[in-house]
C-alpha cells in the first residue's frame, strides 16, 4: 500500500463519505492535468470537458459545505 493511499484511507474516516467519493473521482482529471503539464500530452476535448464537469462538481460541493457551517 502506498503512502498516498494510507493517508487517503485515514483521512476518509474523518470526512463525509460523499466528499471522499468526490475527491476520489477528481483523481482522473488531475491525472490528465499533470500529464499535460509534466509530459506535454494534450488531452482530447472530451477529456477536458469531462474533467471540467468533475472539478466543477467538487468545487460546488465544497462551496455548499462551506456555507452550511
């Protein structure tokens, strides 16, 4: 088990499960972003659109949660 997975499992016990799921889903878009920045691999348009939808959902959820407190 990698160190990142250990931290994720430990941290997911401290946050709501919906937020943990959104963080897990955001791994794909961030992987594409890092491949673009680090390796110069330009993602297809469908990947950019899908990643934008996922990241928008994560940001929206975080903003909603912030206003509930």
